[in-house]
C-alpha cells in the first residue's frame, strides 16, 4: 500500500472496530513475538475463511478510547520486516 492510503484505511478500520480480521493493540516498544505469531495465524485464517485478502493487527491504537496512541514497536524497517520470517 502507498503511504497516503494508510491514514484513510486506519480511520476505516477504527470506525469498524475489532472483529475476526481486525485487532488493535496499544503497545509501546515491545510485544512478545510468540503472541504476534498467534495473531498472524488467527487473523490470516479468518481472512481466508471470509474470502478477504488480509487481516489486520494494528499496533498503537488505544482499545478504550479508540484513538491513535502511536507505538515505538520495531521502528526500524529491517527489524519490523524480520517478523515476516
């Protein structure tokens, strides 16, 4: 996705809130990798069952206020991309 597409997408995801293919987490700079793997598996399976191209695990959104809180989780692109492996 192009960077300019992300803001409207995030607004759309927040408006629809959490469901079987969207999960928000308000995390700082760390989150257990094993938990991320579980969410990736669950969200991708649900997306597949619903004929959706993708599921969303979004860090930096406060679950109570439904506002963007931001996150410092793996701000370096190569560290973030390392999760793909």
